[in-house]
């Protein structure tokens, strides 16, 4: 097993996931989505995840207890993305990952150009100070960012 498989997940367990889920379901409903079991399941899976998840991760997840098929989950993800509850990361459809957009929370990512796999950057955010400076000079409130670094992962570099 190569080195990058055991990076730590410090802080990956979100405090009060049930509250986050409630808020997310409310937000989805307020933006016109029907409250279904599948909607609740998908949001819950994303809120409890340590990493961004692929469509397959979600559609085959043990907590998806509705029997919703992959196409249904995909449509749901698109609707959540359009409503800015979740964000799509990655290069293209085949290697797309989904992650919650949550207030006060952001991650920066490393993405492999070849296999499409994605990892959270395991370092302190490199542009926090820059963000503050931009907020100050632009007058923008609630500024946020998410960085995506692209390259070749160690596994792909070996082949
Ligand atoms: Zn790769
Ligand atoms: Zn950052």
C-alpha cells in the first residue's frame, strides 16, 4: 500500500451532523426540492463523509436504504448542485466527486489528471491570509474559496 493511503482524517467528523442534515433538508425544500427519503439519504451520506464521494460511492452506499438507482441519485446530485447545496469537483463526469457546501468549512484538493482521484490537501490552507486581504480591499463579505491542484498521482506516475 502506498504512502498516501494513510493520511490522517483529523477533523473529518463534523460536529452535530444531525443538525447539519436538518438544515440541508430545509434548504433543499426551500429551493423547491421534494423531501424524499432518497434526498435525506444522499445528504446524510455526504454530511457524514470524510472525503468527497463519487456517484458510485453514493449510489452503492449502505446508508442509501431507499433502493434509489444510480440514475435517480445522479439526478438528485445535479439538483443539489444547481441549488448550491453541494459542489462538484474533479475533471469530468466520469471522475466527478461531490461534497457538501457548508458554512465556515472549506477544503483544498489535489486531483490526479490521469485517474481522476481526489484527495483533501493535508496542510493548513495556504491562502487564508490572502482571502482576508481580498475581503478587506474589495469590500466583499462572506468570501470563500476552494483550491484544486492538478497533477499526476504517485500511482499513475509509476505506470
Ligand atoms: Zn492517478
Ligand atoms: Zn483553502
